[in-house]
């Protein structure tokens, strides 16, 4: 018997209840003048389906004189609330029916009303079916994704795009309105498939757009106009690789804006450089060895950094080994049990464990150069090359803590009742729960020593 075959009928019955004009016990006034709409509903359904509405209703004492309870929701459009209300009753939503902008509004509303399962479903829908639209409207998606800690899939989409296809963002129609910190990150990228003169022109375009009152022709600029533009792009200037320009490009495109360049540290140095007939430029597009990884948690940038840690390189060094991160285990796919982890990952050397901490942007992980084992008794693995790490913010690759093993005899802990474990609780997993409060590694990788819960975790084997 299919236990789910009656759910469509139940869903339709609940929608019929929503449309009922006799047994409702609450009215909801939605919107602002002049666009207000009144909805009828049932307190018991709202109470159990929405944490936000539950908090509102808990402050209202139900009247026994037959008078309807009435609440006001002014911070949502009536048409968006109607979509949310139908979902609350039916548990169904056909996102294909709505415009892309409406879907974004529904996502915000789902977050406001505490509909966690809908938040995840909308994000997956956008990533799978609206990727091209999101690239064309990157600024909106970027701004949306970081306004709420629950929008993790959108955040990952944005970080992946900035690391893999930064030039796509420059070509977005909304490029001029991207945040300054994102622009700085983009122009630092070695993956930017764009000539340096184009990078410079885009930075100028962005800087001018921040102050629309500025003249379009520099010959009409006043001293204050140059000062304004200089202030707009001052965070970007240090990352423009002016030495990659030709003499003609420097003369035609940069000299007219020389007043926005730091005179002592940059402008005079550039003049000397372009007057030197033996000058040699360095290409922006660095031919680095490509990292191959398929992860739901980390990006190529994270993987590149981890690869450098494995090879004990400095962060500024070029990657020596183009490791392939072969996915062995994924909790959401294989189950979070320690038995499944050992069945799949035992006896495989050189593995990286990546952990996504639940309800946060935090990433934890560890490198085990030797093989995991299953034992019913205490057994430590000895190595001097293991390390554990964390990224406090998954979208900020520089927010890391790297901690190498100091008690080599206790580098890894193998037990059939535990998942991947480093040291004595320096980092260990037990199902959906983990700890980071040991002393066998150089430093703590979390601020808190309390146990944490796992949203997702992956184990990769490194292949040369």
C-alpha cells in the first residue's frame, strides 16, 4: 500500500477549508493603503504551520463572544501572502507558475513566516532551473542571499560563480550596483577572462555609477569631481594590474584619470615603468593547475587552499599538484551513520573530510593522509601530516583557522562507533553530532567547545 497516495486528496480538502466562508475564526488584513486585502483563515492551522504566526497568535486571547480575531500584516504584498497562505494549507506550491521576481518575494516571505522546508525547496528550484536568470541578475541574487542565514544554497551559487566565472558578473546588466567588497574580490581573481584595460574600464564605470552627478567627460571634471571618483574606487585601485597595459592603453585610458591615482605610491612608479622600453608585463590569467571537485559545501577556492595546506605551501604560492577530489561519501546521499562511513571510507588513504555546521555558514574539516579503520577498541593512527581546519564564514575563504597535528601518535582516532575523528575530540563526528575540544592539534578550530550538529558532510579521496 502506498502511504502517500491519499495526500493529494488531503491537500485539496485543506484548500477547500481555506476557501470556506462559514467556519473561519480569524481575518488577516494584508498590505498598506490603498492596496489592502482581507483573508479568512483558521487559527489552529496557522498556529501549527507557521512559527511567525504562532508568535502573533500567542499574544492574542481568543474571544468567546463570537467576535472574529483580526490581525494586520502590513509588510507583505497581498498576492504574495495568498501564495504563502495556500502553501500553509495545502503543503504544495507550483513555482513554475510565477515570475522570477515573485519567486524571490515568496522566498523572503517563507523566511519571514518560518517555513523552513519551503525555503530549501525554492532555493533548489532557482539553482536548478533559473541559473541563467540569476547570472543576469546577479546583484539581486547576491544581495538576497546574504540578507538571511537560511539562504545557504543561494550563497553557495554566488560564491561558486565569483570563483569560477567572475567575468559573467562584469557582463551583468546590474553590474554597476554590485557591492564594493564583491567588486574588489572580482578584480583580484586570476580566473578573470578579461584584458586589464577592460577591468580598468569596468572599475571606472562602477565608480562613476556610484555618483551619477559626475560629468561623463573628464575634461569637465572639477577638483571635487576627481576627489569624489577617487574615493569611490580607492579600494579597487591597489588590485588593478596596470603593468599589464600597453603604453597606448596607459596613455589613452589611464592618464586622463591620473588625479585619482595615489601619486607617490602608484602614479610616479607607472610613469617610470611605461617609459622603460624593456618593460615586461605579467598576464592576469595565470595558468594554474585546475582543481577538480564536486562538493555541496566548498568551492574550488576552498579546495585550492586545502591543496596548498597539504603540500605545505604558502598561500601566495602557485599550486604544485592538481588534486582530483574524488567524492567517496556524502551524508545526505549515503546516510549519516558511522557504519556507512566506515563501509565506504575505510582503507582509503589521503582523505579530506568537509563538514557543514547546521544553521550557520561555518565549515569544519580535516585531512587524514593514512587510512581510516574500523575497530571495536581504541586505536589511534599516527602521522605528522594530518591537519584540521575551519572557515568561520563559508563565503570568506580568508576566514580560516588551520591547525596541524602536534601529538603525532594521536593524529586520528579509529573506532567503529564514530565517524571521522581527529585526535581525542579535536574534531570528531557521531552521526549528526560533533565535537571540537581536544588538545592533540596546535589550536582550537572553533570559538565554542560545545557540541555542534551537522547539516551535511562529505569525504573526498585525493587523487593526483
